[in-house]
């Protein structure tokens, strides 16, 4: 089996393949890869099997990350909740990963990282992959009646707030610079509360530019004050709940809950069959419970590496705690600048 390396940004076959493959999602798409390249300078590469008609039969996208801080790595894919290898069988998977592993050794990368939704145990052994981190992913089945979907909502935590309603809540939707500014100010506020640096504003501008009408920003306000915002991505019939932020002073109004209910209703009306809630780390039990309350199906999500690597600075609890203490002291301009610097190194 011959494996080809191609540039998914310039080779039109990649996007045609992703559009046709039933397992492909927004994170496989060229617009997402373009935003990663434009913002962080990552070099996308796809390892592919090509059929007799010269079209792609299977493939796995990666990004080459070259960082003087965290080293050279081959990741599928940075800042993506998951990225399932688009293969038909274990033989194709082994061949594609063998080619990528050869490049890791030849080009001196620290490791290759794979972020699949699922892999068989036998495939892990054959591919010599080692577990690097664990999380969970939630997905809500929208290919059901409204009654069935609402029936899965937690009665007091979700349904009561939806049915309570607030007449003075106003929702804006779109992808304008004005709405992006409202979203980003709430994001900075949320990230400061979590003691994590915010993603650079350029990342969201590039997502808007590249994904176009497949991206929607929603901002909920009361009396002209933004209180909650979400950013969702749509690919084929799946809506991905990618970013969410809010002002905690208005938590009693349930702004995020009202926005999510709006997302679900809009997705159903547009014919979407699934709401992908994305990845939740195991050290965020509150977030996991919140997604559980919507009746979303939860499944384990494991990242793998080749070769097995030691703990990174970002995974060291002592380093993380010290970094959070330092971040608390930064004013907003420095706080956002730190995010702009760090994120290209930690993808």
C-alpha cells in the first residue's frame, strides 16, 4: 500500500474527500486547517491512500508544530476536540500511522499525537501508541422528536430555567466584528475566572474569515449588557458547541442555558442530526455534569502518542498552579498577550 503526503490547504482532493466521508467533521475540514495555519503558523500535512481514480480513499490530517518552547511535534489536530482517522480498516490505519511515525523519527519530532474518537485495542498495540491523556466527549442526538430531546433535560437545572424565561433577554446572532468583540470580552472575563489565558483574538477572526456562514456567534444581553455568548460550528449535519463564555454576575438569569436551548432549536430546524458538545477534561467535573444535565450521551475520549513521552510542563500540576497564581496579577492587555504568545506553543 503506497502512502502519499499531501498539503490539504492546496490539494482540492482533501476537501472533496472530507465532504464525502461519513466520519469526517469540522476539524478535518480545510477551513479549520487554514485557521490553524493562519493563526499559529502550523504546517498541515495529510497522510493518504489514493485510489485508482487518483481520489483519496483514506487519510489522517496532522499539523507540524515547530516550537522553541515545547519542541517539534506532529499532532492530529491542535485545538481540536477530536480527530478520528478517516480509514476503512485496520490495514489502512497501520500504513498511514507507520508513514507518520517514520517522519517523526526522520525529522526529529518529539512525538506524534493522535486524538481519535475511538480506536480498537488491537489497533493501539499494532500502531505502538501509548495513552497520553483522558477526557470525555458528549453528543446529543437531534434526530429525535422535540419531546424526546426535551425529556432528557434535567428538570430543575435545565427545564425550569428554560420555562421560566426572561422577557428582557435579547439574543443577537451573526459573525460581525461587533458581535465578535462582545464575545471576546466575555471570553477574557471567563478565562480570567478560570485562571487560564484566553485564545488570541486573531484565532477567532481567522475562524470567522475561513468558516464563514458555518460559524455562528450568539450573544445574550439584558438591558444592553452582554451576559453570555457562544460560538458554534456547523459541518454537514453536525453542530459543534465549541466556545462558551459568560458574566458570572448574571448567572441567576441562566444566560448560557437559554443560548444552548436556542442552539438546539436552530439546529433541529436546520435539519442537524447531532450536537457535538466537544471535549471535557476529567478535572472539570462541573462542566461534565452540566453537559450530562442536557441528556447528552457521554463517552470516553483518549489521546495517544508515539513514542510514549514524559509529562509536559502543561501537564505538571505544580507548574499549572504557579502559572495560575501569576496570571491573576496580570492586567487584561498583558493577560491577552500571554495567551497570544502561549497558544502557538501548546497546540
